[in-house]
C-alpha cells in the first residue's frame, strides 16, 4: 500500500541552499588524458572535521587541477568558503595534481590539521604532499617538510593512526604506480624497490615523522597500485592492522600488526579469494557479532551485455597465469568478507547480493535508517568508458599504424 512506502532517508540540498559550490573540473588535451595518465578520472578527496572546535563539522575538498576549498560550517547546513583567509597555500599548488585529503590532529595540540596528497605525471617537486598545521582561529600554515611528510611519491591517500600504541599519531601513505608492468616482468618487479610507487609507513618520533616502511615489513615493490586503505583491529588483539587494496594483478595486502613495530602481510592465510581490480574498502561489523568484517569493490557490471563489452573480463588463461606467478586467487567482483573470529574470513558477496555494481569506487557501511542493521552505500561511475573493447581495438589499430 502507498501509505506503507518507506519515506526517503536523504534529501539532496542544492549549492544555493548550502553555499558549497565546489567543482572539480578537468581539462583534457593531447598531453593530459586518460590514455597518458589512467587515473585521470579517479577524482579528488573530501575530508570532514571540526577545525575550530565549535561542535560543527567543516568540509575540505581537493581539486585535481584547480583550487582546493575549505568550507566553515555556520550551522543549519550553511557553509562559508574560508580558503583564502585560512592560510596561504591552502588552495594547493596550481596545476599540480592533488588527490586525497585527511584531517587529523597531527601534532597533538587539540586542533585538526589537514594533509593533502599529490600525484600525477611530472617531476618530483610537483608531487610533494602538503601538511597544513592548524594554528587556531581557523588559520593554517604549511609545514610538511618540517614534519618529514613532504613525500614526492604518487600518492592516493594518507591515514593517521597510532600503530605502536605510544599515544602519538603515525601515518600510512597509500601510493600507486603510473607504469603498466607486463606479466613477464612480475617476478623481477617483486624483487625491486620503488620509492615513488610503493606504500610507506611513517613513525611519529617526537613530532617528526620517519619512514620506517622496510623495517616494519611494508611491501616496497612497484606492483602496488593502491586505491584504498582502511585501519582496524582485525584480530581483536588491541593493535591496529592495515588493509590495502591494489588495482590490477597484485593482490590486496592485509598487514597484521605484530606489536613490535613490524607487520606481517597475511592476506593469503586469512582470505580464500580477493577482488582483482580492487578499488575502495570499508571495515565494519556487518552481522553484529562484535567482529570487524570487510568489503572491497571491483568493477563487474550486473548485466551480461556490459560484461561482454569490457576488456577486463576473466578468462582461464589469465587466471592460471596469475596463480602460476603467485598472485593468488582474484575475481573481478565486489567482496564481502565476514570475520570468522579465528583469523579467517568467509566471502559472501554474491550471497548478500552486492557483488556486481559496475565500476564502483568506495563502500560506506553504516546503519542509515537506525534499525540496528548495517546498510551499504556504494559510490559508482566513470567519466569515459575507455575499457570498452570496441574503443580498445580502435586504439590498438591506431598505435600499430604509428609504428
């Protein structure tokens, strides 16, 4: 009956109502396009936090090529753009490729600071990440170099957390490669170290951050195409663990915290299979048993026609090659991993009906309707369908003609 229909849970507010008029516009040309930089359409970042401790959540947006924006919450869902008066450089370096953003109290003074990641093609100086320290009164000063956090890698996102339980925030930096690595190069690549593409762990040593990645057991090879990271105590031992999603053939990483400053990558022991082109990840207790469960996203369409149009469908030969190269069992679909409480997980994505949601980016697990059960929101979409087989055939023919 009409009277029993569920009322909408959310209401979309217009920019005129909120005064949030941020746009992340891209300018494509012969040098900058999805074929020269395949993460062109991955988007920027959004951080939410109370920068002035007035009890209202403020907003920060990064723009890939344009200006970042900081919006102060005035109450009643009204916001004010304070980017210019909040501090020199908060809008970001013009033209340099800005990606993720994180709000955290980096220096422990009770005020939220802002860390902005950079990536894109070009020289290292254009990719040095920025740390804006909150000086109070909604004023920020850029101090990444002084804190040891001006990393020049191809960064996607950063997370601040206390991995060694010393009461100070440390930082894990999610990076990604920008070069395709062929199947024949996997074995060699696994033995290499790539300072710009590999993920990094920084320990907070008396207010200065020191790269302890190798000592801590963080994988440093160039196969890492990091798109998502989540922090949680997966085995309930009081120590924070790290889950990293990897695009392409390199499996996701589950770093179990050993409690002595090191981590053990344990994904193959814990999971029977993984997403192959892993995008975002979220960790939450999906079945209310007190244990953290996990969801990763991939890009399998729900309908047969579109599945057949994609380049990235699975086939026997590529799957066997992946297994022979010790890249583990991976399938192109979303995964919902339920924690069994014994160090293992059971994957129920297809059973739960959330396995095929097309080109998906990030899941958000929360109880949106306050009924006691976790719901799942999945962000979705891509600007151009450049993995379409017809287009790829055209592109391949074009390149052959240029030889």
